C-alpha cells in the first residue's frame, strides 16, 4: 500500500508561495494501474514526484511499502528509489550518445551492478519491449516511439515494484501513445504498480483507478471495472465501423526486423 497522509506541498515562500498540494489523503493499492488526471498546474507532477521520492513534502507523511519516506535521509532515499521505483518521462531523458543497451542498463550501472549482469538484464528488458533490433543503436538515432520504449525498458530493468510515468505519451502520436499505454498495462499485469499522469481521459479510462486532481486537492477517485477498461481499449483500437484502426506495432516488431528483404519480396510474389 502507498499511503499519503495529510500531504501538503508549498513551493516558494511568502507572496510567491504556491500551495501545490493541499491536505492530500490517499491510499493506493499496489499492483494496480492508476492514473492521475487534472488540468495543467493542478498538481499532478508534484503528486507523482512526491510518491516517487523525487521531491519532499512540506508537511504530512508518505508511507510506501512500510517505509516512511519523510523520515529517510538522502542516502536512504536514493537507495529506496533505486530499489523500488522506475521512472518514465514525457521527454524520455535518454543519453543521446549512448546506445540503447547502455541507456537501458543505466539504473544498474548507477547501482554498481557488474557489466555482464547488467547487460543481460538490459537485453531482457529490451526484448520485452520488442526493440531487440535497436540494441546497439544510439538513442539519438531512434524515433519518438522507439525512444519511449527504451525509456520504459530502462524503468523496468532493475525490477522495481512501482513504475511512475509522467505524461509518457505527451510527445507521441496516437498510435505510439496507445502502444505505450498497452505496454504499461502489461507491466502492471506482471504485478507492478503503475502510476500514470495523463491529460488524455481516454487513456485514463483504461486504468483501474483514476484520480482527479483539482487545484492541489483530490477531487475524485473513480474505479473502473475490467469491462469498462476493455471497452476503453476497444474504443481506441477500433473505428466506428468496427475495423482495427492500427496494426499492433509491438507484436510484429522483432519478427519484422528479422525477415530479410529477399524473403519479403518472395512472399509478395507468391501472393
Ligand atoms: N519547482 C517549482 N517551484 C515553484 N512552483 C512550482 C514548482 N513545481 C511546480 N510548481 C507549481 O505548482 C503547481 C503544480 O504544478 P505541477 O507541475 O504539479 O502541475 P501539473 O498538474 O503537473 O501541470 P502540467 O499538466 O502542466 O504538467 C503549479 O502552480 C506550478 O506552477
Ligand atoms: Mg506535470
């Protein structure tokens, strides 16, 4: 369980103070896909950063898996983050001159894991994301959708229990955006807690629990049934005539990459 108890966050002081979170009380069940929605400036990222121990509270408490975050010193907090949390951001934050493998392995490099072990773990995460054919490419050579898959692989490489994604689809087209949401759901299906900040209500409808923030206050908590989630998924996968909108890129990714051009030509000729 992740618990927020009377959490307040105030940025700045005196006249310039911004009360970004106001007496927030929340209990988040683990293993769920949770979305946080609300207008720009409502406090979504602040809430996310506080849950992810990237920022501290002004008052109140956060308990996460039995750890009281406010009581930890910086070293303990860094250990806590490295062990428990994976982060995904709108702007990816990849190291452009590093390869996909090096980027994905980064959390393990920081944790001091030896090269052979971290490369194996990174290759496994890369394969899960269907981008094995990009392993040795530099991050700067990838498309936005590919970059976000790399950043998702990096977020899961150290096997954290909580994945935080702050507008991960914000820089992607709708096809890649849908794919990222589907990937986050599959990570959740493996028993992880996934917390998604999004402006896209259609995506939020695909999550188990939708939390709406208004002006730093939790205004609404909506639980979705499996049927509602499936209906939301269906609505984004199919058009009004019932035709599949987009080819599922991920399912075909590695397969496509391994088919030599000549085979493709032969298949085409036979058809
Ligand atoms: N580091 C900071 N210093 C001062 N004020 C801040 C800081 N970070 C956020 N704020 C303020 O806190 C409020 C909440 O910001 P936050 O970034 O959490 O909003 P958000 O809901 O994520 O918005 P967006 O959808 O635009 O990303 C805003 O008024 C913002 O200006
Ligand atoms: Mg934000």
